């Protein structure tokens, strides 16, 4: 009877170990894939030239609203820190 209990414990331990190992490998693969992507992988919105005589949009309230929304996206985990910084630079460069 003791032999069957030991065999059952070994089977459960082996199963758990296999699942943990597969989960870790998939996480590491995702991290490797994310690290292999180019630095400015974030898609840039298409830019259209401003019509002649038009004043550039530099409304402070609009810029602040965009930065606030960008910060909320980062806090929610939608944007990575790298994507956040790239978009922040884009917004502030206007």
C-alpha cells in the first residue's frame, strides 16, 4: 500500500513540475520576443501636413489631456514603459 501512495505522490509532483516548467518557458519566450522587437515598434499615426496659413495646434489643455490619458493607459497596463516614453516624446514634440 505504501508503494502505491508514493507512486501517486510522485505522479502528482511530476505533473505539477511539468506545468510550472511549461508556464515559465512560455513567459521567457514572450520576454525574449518582446526584447527582440525594434525599439520604436509602436505604430506611429500618419501625419498630414498643415494647410498653408494655419496655425500649429499647441493648446496646453489638449496636450495635458493627452498626457493624462497616456498615463492612465500605462497604469492600466495597456502600454509598456517604453511605449509610454515614446508617445510622450511624440506629444511633447509638437
